[in-house]
């Protein structure tokens, strides 16, 4: 009999309606940007141009701030219950139109449809529902009098989880009574634009949610604007440092959610087959474009060979290809720039002496792709073991004792997440106590819940998103 | 570890102990992986290919006190030609009957590729002395069975006497010689995932050619999680010994969609070389009819009633 191949099972993209050009969304409607300049957004899996979006400039940011001021006048007079109504409506609409959002996210960003459909969109809706629920209960959130919103909040989000990061930022900001100016990532603006259309549909008062698309210069103009009371940024540590310096001499709130180089520690008493699955999920989820990715496998030396053999076998079964195919596990790298960065770091890893394993999968002709990659013998001094690669590349280090596992895991400038794999409960607690990371998963990885705060140690940033703690990122406690 | 010389696929007891020492399964991670494999979308040509695989991998089964030669006659005829209106549909792999009906089944299948499997060893409970199990098995083989499906000694397993469980299988393997030995774990009774993996490895080490989920005689028969774990055990055993064992899933698999999900598990965990009747089987009675209907639907777009297909 012939080998059993899965026939392509393509999610239809006819459900999305993408316009040729988009303006910026201020005063509750789309309008032409002052800049009159556009940037093309392409599908990274085909390099096909999907649309052109406005390249917002300083004047556009000024207009957005004026719009936000008007919006704040209305929004600040509404009770929490009234604000919640809008957020609940948005949550329900996102659920209703989740297939449309999922396809758009996959087209624009390159992530597999099974992830945008089964992970991103359910999480997005859950965040809106969760924070809608807080809007009329803020007095109960912290034992403090006089919780005040910042006012106008500037939010800059990355390209790895475009709509999910929007929901992490917009939902708590609006729930707590702030108004928002959002700058989505240059390469993935389309779901934010669709979200703006939803805001119109639910009748959100003009100026409460403003969207200015653009590139780094647009973000810089937003950060510099004197009437912004708070900046929330998710992205690279480099840009985060720039923003912190830029805002240092102003009375402004700031939260930063930056890079990571998470350790995924596998002890020899772990359930090995499930640990292999968890390690695969930890690094290959969303092509490794995940700030909390488990990019460093920290493996007990006595199980190294067995584990690596199983891991390589499992990696071979990963299906890389058209992200709209429902059977695709790994989609396209988000952009040419990112692909170049991954390629150069991996090449350097080989030159430095790491042992590289890549799967035999065939990569499509067009678009940006990178094979699932595993480095063994990746010494702690190598760049691949220290820098955030932000791609489907896992490095492996071994340890002899639990103490050594902790030393290796904490030997990084980052501290966003970590994973622990052992069947021994006391060892989980012992290890978690000693890890310097904001989120620690035990015997699982990449689990999120709107009620759980997320954020980093060290150069992975400060401030928490999600949960009750996430409200504090948008409230000033005045007692 | 290496296999003993006497029988080609038996691992000695001390190596077996090492194999089952400290095995751990995480339930949450296991379920998550199995659930994610169930989201594979199998359409068009790959679906038709899968449906034909399933037919060719079926052990068409009847294991009832009321079974008669007449009933076996009907079932074997269906096994040889499941859908008389479509010559492209293959024969099933085997028919599975009680020892007393093996000779009738053998007679009926003599001019076909369909094998005859017999349950033995005091199926389904296994609550009998080893001597009786040996006689039961020897009888089925003497009657002409090509394959023998035995049950593990769950009494010994739950009492912690793994050695006894192992020794019994080794003894029955000796009776079987080259006759294919399938060992039923009864995963619904073992319940925990560690038990399933442990019983899988002991059964393999004792010389089973196949490990099988269930007798089909209890309500919680097969599960995809059990199949996944058994696939992992088969892989681990192959890594250690080089021996390539098969898996039979049986007990409650009634429709094509479910059966295809089992195929996906085997395909992704063991590879496509396991996707043939030598290494993967379905124990089934009603599954075949649903698969035939689905094949017909793919060909003609009509979902036909049961009376279009011969009863077995």
C-alpha cells in the first residue's frame, strides 16, 4: 500500500474581506492619514500583498490624541456597568466572528490556522469577557481607596500574537476607564483594523479606541506625545529600553513586556514522553515567535541521549507548510527580517560548535520558512544559548544536580517564563521557588488564563498583564 | 538489552524489570496530545485510503455464547467480500471467533486471504489455571487458528505478581510457536495510564506479537489514550530490542471517524509502516458497516441504509 498522506484541508479565506487600503481609526471612524503614506502588509507564507495600511506620522498621532481627549470626556462619565456592556458586546462579537479573525490572523501573520482558531481567538474573547467582568468591581480589586485610571493610554503591540496582544492591552485599559491609542505591529495590522470595525459596530463612543497603523517612527511619535499618561509596550528588549529612556523625565506610567530565553528543565524522573511533547510545544508553538517560549532545554545529563532521540523523532512528525491548511503544525516565519535574524543566529551557532539537527520537511518555494531546529552541545557561552532567537530553534544544555539546573536556568538576562518537568511534587515546588521567572509551568507549557497575571523578571520587563494584578497596570492607587 | 535466543522476541525477566522500572505517564499531557491528534482533518483521497485501510485491518468478530456454525458462515462470507457491490473494497484481515468455531471458520476462509483468529486462555476473564489456558490455546491451534488472542492475568497484575503474568504469556507463546500471538490488556480494568503502559511492556517482553486493548466484553473497552500509550510502548520496545510489534484496538470503536483518529495516532507516533494489517488491527463488529457506508458516500455521494450491505 502507498504511504498515507493527508490531503490538503484548506480553511477557506473567502470569509475575509480585505480592502486595498486602510486609513487610521480616530473619532470613531476610518479616515485618511495626514502622512498620505502607506505600507504594504504581506502574507508571509506567499509574499502576496494583502493590503496597504497608513503609515501614521506625528500629526496623525496628534489627531489621535485629540480624538482620545474627546473620547475620555464621554468614557470617564460612564459607570463601570456601562463600560462593561461595551466590552461584553465586543467579546460576544469576537466570538461570533472568530473564524473571520482567525483566517485574517493566519493570512497576515503566517501562524497555523489551528493555532489562531483554537488558541488565539478563544483567548482573545476570554480576555474581553474577563475584563468586562471587572469594570464594575474595581473597588473590590485592591484594598485601596481612590483608584483612578491614567486617562489616555498609548499601547504598542508586537506581531507574534497581534489580536491576542491587543486584547491583553485594550480590554483592561477600557475596563478601568482609560481610553486607548493603539499602534499595531508594522507586519500584522489587519486584525486590529477589523477590531476597529467591531468598535464601530457596537457603538463604542468615538475616541475611546483609536488605531494608528505605522512603523517604528509612528510608535516613537506616540511615546513622545506629552498628553499620553501611560505607555504599555510588548516587544523587544531593545525597543523597551528606548521607551524607558524616552519616558524617564515625564510623569507617565509604563509597563514593559519584553523578551525571554526561558529554561525548560527536564529532570530524570519526568514522564518522558509527555515532557517531549511539552518541550515541542514550548518551542515550536507559533514558530517559536513567543516571548515566553521554552527556548532552552535544560536536560538532566543521564537522560540526555534517550530524550534527544525521542525529541528528534517527534520533531520529524511536525508538519510545516501552508498555515491555512488545518493539518499544519508550523507556519511561516513572520517576516523576511525575522527570517534573516534567525538564519544568522543559527549559522553562528554552528560556527561556534553547536551540533545542529533539522527536520527533513520540505519548505514551500515562496514565503519565509525555517525548519524546526535543535542544537545539542549548545554551551552557555554561545550566542544561541544567550540571545532570544524568536524562531523555531531549541538549544540544549545538560545539568547534573537540581542546584546546577537552577544556576543554568537563571544564568540569563531574561526572566519571563520557565518550565519544570518532574513527577515529584516537592521537586516542582523546590525548583519553582528558586527560578527567577514571572511564569513557571510545571508538567505543561504555554498555558494561559485571563485571570493569571503574566510578566517578567530582569530584562523581560515589569508590570503584569492579566488577572487582578493586570488592572494595576491601568490604575493609579491614590491612597 | 537483547532478546533471548529460544524465542525470537522474548526479553528475559531481569531486562523486563528494568524496562518497567520507574515508568511514568502524565495524564494531562497525554490527553492533550491525543486530543490534538484528533484535530487532524482527513478529507478526500486520504479519507478513502484510510477507509480502505480500516477494512483491511479489521478482525470481524463474534464472541457470543449463542454463536453457531450458521452465524460463522454468514460472518466469514462478509469478511471475504464486505461489499459485493464494490470490488475495490478489500477483504478484512481476519475473523475472530471462539475455539469451538475455528474449524468452521477455517473451512469457510480456505480460498481467501482472510485469517482465522481465536480467543483463548479463558477469555475474557482469564481466571483459570495456566494448564487450562494452555489446553484452551492448544485446542484452538489444533483446529487451525492462524492467530491467538489471549488475555493477561489481571489477578496477578493487580496483586503485583508481574512475574506470574509474564510467565503465563511466555508459556502460551511457547504453545503458539509461529502462530501469531495477540495479548489483550483489558485497559478498562487496568484504568491508570501507568498500568496500561506497564502491562503493554510486560506483554511485549513476554513474546506477544501484538498487544490489544480490550476483550470488548466490558463497557469501557478501547480508548485513543490507551492506543497512544500502547504505541509508545511498542516504540520503546523496538528501540530496546529491535522487535516491531503490532497493536489491535478493540472495544467500542463503532464509526469511521473514530477509527480514522486511531489511524492518525499510529501514523504519527509509529509511522506509516505500521499502517497495514501485519501491524495494526481493529477488532470490530459494527465498525465495518459504517466504513462501507462512508466509502459508498465518497464514491456516490449517497449515504445508504444498512440494508444495502450484507449482514455478517
